[in-house]
C-alpha cells in the first residue's frame, strides 16, 4: 500500500468549528446576553464562531433556539428609538445650529436615520452619535 504525504492528508480533512446558536427564542430589538447563546459543534456559513462577537449585540430579527445566528441577524444596540425626541446638531461654514427633533427611525451609533425638525416640521437625515445626538447632514 502506498503512503500519502502527511501534508496531503491534513489538507483533505474538513476544518470543524463551533457556531453560535440561541438557547431560547430571542425577540427582535432585544440585547443578547451570555445566557441567551451557546456554541454548537457545527460550522455554518455566515455564522459566528465566538460568543464574544454576539453577546451585547441587538437582535434585528427573531432568533430561534438551535438555529445559526447569521451576520445580518444582529447589530449594535440602538441608541435612538422611533418617536424619541433627540438633540439635532448642524455645523458647516462656521455656523453651528442646535435644536430638537423627533427620530422617525431606530438607530445605533453611526447609523443614518430620518428625523423631523420639531420647529420647522422638515424631514432631514442625520447620523447617530454615540452620545445619542444626531449630526444633521446637508
């Protein structure tokens, strides 16, 4: 019997990895905790392999027990919720304007959301800052 080189044998074996799955049903807009998830000894495409990548994130859709949590299923927790009154800030050409607005969408830090200026009733777009204020874009 002819022996194959050791390198060839290592490259033909599939690599096994763990996949993060929920232990219970997690509703959309819920923040995922350590007790909500576990590792399943199965590699799934577009899934997470580490618990640390999932814990503290917010579910964007309903997550069911035993099913792979995909990359698009979770994201950073929302700082601004729909209909919340927020501080709007605009700066440009040496001018700085600050006023109140109403968020028309949920958003996490860095997200672009629609907002309504409460004094003019104009609909604008802005980027959510980590402190919860919205930087209005021209």
